[in-house]
C-alpha cells in the first residue's frame, strides 16, 4: 500500500508518473491511496494507469485542519470500488475520524473540491465583509457577535473570529496560495462539467489578487487585513 499526500495535481502526477515515479516499480496488487487535493480528470487518468499495471486506486482527500491531523481525527472522502473501500478502511481509520465512501474513483476529489469551494468561499466572503466593516468603522467584536447570533454563524466565522478579535491567524492555518489552488481546481471542474461558476470565479479572482499583492504563503485569515487596505472605486 502506498499513501500519497502532496500539494496538488502536478505533484501527484510527478510522484506516480515521473521518470523515477511509483509506476516504474509498481508491483501487481499494490494499492495506491491519494490523500492529496487534485483535479478529478487527472485522478481518473492516473487511476487508469495504476490499474492497467495491476494496481488498485483510491482517491481519499482530507478535510479539517492541522489540529485534527495531529490528533488523527481527519475527515476522508473516498472514491473507490466499494469492496476495496471496506478493505482499506481499517488503515484509513488510523488517521481519520470520519470516513465517507463518496462513490467511484474520482468522486472523492470532486467532493473535496465542492467542500473547499463552500468552506473557503464562505471564509472569503466573510473576510470581505470584515474588511468593509473595518473601513466603515464597525467594531470587530460587534461584527463577530452579531453574526454569531444570526445567519452569519458557522465554522467559517469561528475560524476568522481569532483574527477579528485578537489578530490571531491560528484559527485557519491554510495558506492563500493553497486556497487559490483549491478554488482554481474547483473552477476547472465546474468548467469541465459546464456548471454555473459566476460566484466561484469572483472568489478565485479575490484570492488571485491577494496572492499577487500580498504574500502567497500568508494564512487565509490575513485576507481581512489585505482587503481592508485596498481601495476599490
């Protein structure tokens, strides 16, 4: 069994398909589990090559934060044959708390992109609202308190709250470059399926501008500060 956890599609393809990649020495019966975030079309291509060489494949991307990772309590979204999923589940349970079989190969990565579009998209929306509040003179604590008692409450607000109330970015230890990568992958998936993507494009453009104007390795909560400094006619 080989478990991959790398940044994205280019890295997955390099590790598996590169000149000295895994496929060069893959033994028949080997199970490849990809826990990375990747473009589903690439996942299906890579899986077909692994299977053609006698291997088996699961896409098993992760959700949650570094805190849950350190505690062995990640969420996994697994795309694979049902019988293979059941066979591998005890191994996956060593580092995951919630394990969902999403369907055939590729469905795990599709669900991960949907999840991150909603979660990171909501954070981006809140960051823009928080920046507007800051420029409008609305107290940050009041902003958080009012949203938390109404329709703005949720995981995204909880993760931005430390930044708003104490300048602490640890609520979401996820870089803006990674957020842009995930939103770009989602946008590609939506384009490939001819799905509506107007909001997705706006979120992607916001993150793209943030990476261009600021530090791409800055954490997502820092988006509030960056947006608050910008002046848009």
